[in-house]
């Protein structure tokens, strides 16, 4: 096998995701998992769960992860990369601890992790690392031999993640009525997080106003906007906007919200908007409800033509990007010099999360980082 397809020292890849209910009876137990430790009453969870009940109590995320698993396995097989791919979730079956136990029993000792979150933040990176540490602690208590776990770097600016989104925006623009197409505004959408979490996202040297979370999204948005201009010949104005806010109303979260933004754009005379969910890997509930349902209804109320562009999902280019990331990290672990692939001004992210990166309010052990208790 050519050295370029050598994944050693790793012997498995773990797709790590959020998880979601797969039927009406799963909704409240799933939300109890998500909110564990916060003391939220069951009646409140039933209210929150209405978003899921609108779609039959089923989150699309699990089927989308199955599709991504298939795409990864197909890509690896076609390119001669002999690396088994497993799947575990934070909040629903297949649970992370169960999957790691299976991997250990299958003899896996060096595991790479692909999280379905492309950007730096506590909820998008460190919390996954905390979940990994919790699972390793559980396996240790069972007397199992612990594997070494590393996490793939943030891939927000990898071409295989960016290029499908460029295509999606171009397609959405083409779907708008011709008379409003050239004047359309692009709203690059991502999950809102508390300002305090944004400000401390990324390594310590990147902390500040919005932190790495905002800077990474702005950089990708600029790359996509530039590519759209090259493809269409039109320089569409754009803005980074947020969605899916939750939590206490007195705590500042990143703004503007997408619905408020649509109102502002309509008042400013913008003839149409393309909503581009660059903060999401796939069309899961935040995309289907907050954009396709809530924001689209707001646009209809305003008489504002809108289209929502596609997320990356199981696009073969994303699967190829994951293969590239695996081979890049593997070569680096073997001591080879590698040239990471990245678009935009920020360059490739770190391979190892440093101490102080995306800190939690209450410190907890986190695996797959410089501060990991499981080296």
C-alpha cells in the first residue's frame, strides 16, 4: 500500500455526534440526556420537544450520520485506506461509551475522532472531549484497557467542507426569481452561543471579542462569498447571523438572530435573501426548524423571497476531506512534515487542543488535548 494511504499508528476512526430521538417516545428522554444536571422540569422539556414532534418525534441527525458513515466507508474502500469507522453519540444511541467499549473489545488501541462540529467552541469541541473523558473513565472502572484517543483538527476551512457550500449558495441564488437574484443578500447562519463562550473560544491567544468561533465563521463566509462572486459575476452583500438561541434571556448571546436579520434586510429594501447554514454539518433539527420552518415563515410574512442552501452532509467531497485529515494527522504522528490543506486567511487549526482552549465554566477532565488525563 502506498505510504500516502498509511493511517498508522491509528487503527480506527470514530464518528462522534450529538445524537437525536428516533420516535415520539424518545423525545423527552433525549432532552433529559441533553439537559442532565440543569434541573429542567419534564413539562418544560415537553414544550421544548414540540420542535421534534412537528417532525414525528424524529431528528434527522441519526439518518444523516448513517449516510455519512456510508460515504466515509465507501471513500476509504475506494482509495485503499484500511481504517474501520465506528459511530457514537453524546446524547442518544449508539451511545459513546457503548461504542468505545465495542472498539476496545475489537482490539482498537489508537483511535482518531471526527466530531460533527467544524468550529472551535466549548459546545462544539471541548464538551465532546469531556464526553470522551467520561467514557474512558467508565471503561477504566470496568477494568478495560484504555485506547489512546486523538481528535481531528477543526475542518471549517478545508476545501472539502467549503466547496459543497459554495455550490449550495450558487444553486440557491439560481432558484430565486431572476428579477431579485442579483440583489440578493447572503445570510451566513450558525448556532448562537453565549458571548462569554464565544469570547473564550479557541486557544488563549485567540480569546477576545467573539474569539476563534466568530473569526473562523467570518473567514469561511468571506471565502464562500468570494467564490460565489467568481462563479456568478455578482458581488452579493453578506452578513454572519445566528440562530437556535436557548437559555436565560438575561445572558447575552451572539446576535443578530436570523429572524431579526430578515426584518432588517426587508426594511433596508433588500429584494431577496439566501440563508447559508455554514455552522452545521448536516440538515439536522436546528436547520429544519429554525431555518426551514421558523425563518422561512418570517420571510413569507415579510413578503421577502428566501432560499436555504444545502449543508455538506454526506457529500463525497466531505468524505474525501475526512480521508485527507486522517492521512494528514497520521503522517504527523509518524514524525513526517505535512502541509495541511486550508482555505482563507486563518490557516489550518491546531492538531492538539492546548491548555485553556475553549474552557468550561466548571473545569472537568477532557480527553484528546494537551490537558488530557488519558495521554
